[in-house]
């Protein structure tokens, strides 16, 4: 004899599976690398001076500011490298 009815057991199973799915999805989201890096960090990492950086912006590099009034500029490293490759050709 079961403590829970078949329907209650089925409901409980669905609830647990739903919560596990949400936890797994949350972990996957957290493990994804943020596609943007701070402008200053990228310039330092790639040894880019401000004059060359301005050429990259003119060539189409997008700068992202996440919040109004925030002075931190974010740049896609992938896009930056693509534009650098184009300019090098």
C-alpha cells in the first residue's frame, strides 16, 4: 500500500523534475562566459593604444554601456578581434 495516491505521486514527481530542470538551466547560464570585456582590460590585454582603438570604433566596433550614468564601457572581444583581422589585411 502506498502512502501517496498515484496522482499525488505523479504530481510530486513532476514538481521535482521541474525544479531540477530549473536548477540545471541556472547552472548552465552561470557557466556561460560573458561575451563582453571591459574596454580598459581588453586594451591592456591586447596592448592596444587609444589611437588604434579609435580606428577600431570607426571600423565598426560596438561599445556597450550597461547602465545609464555608468562609465564602464564593454566591448565584444570576438568582434574586436574580427575587426583587427580586417584592418590587418
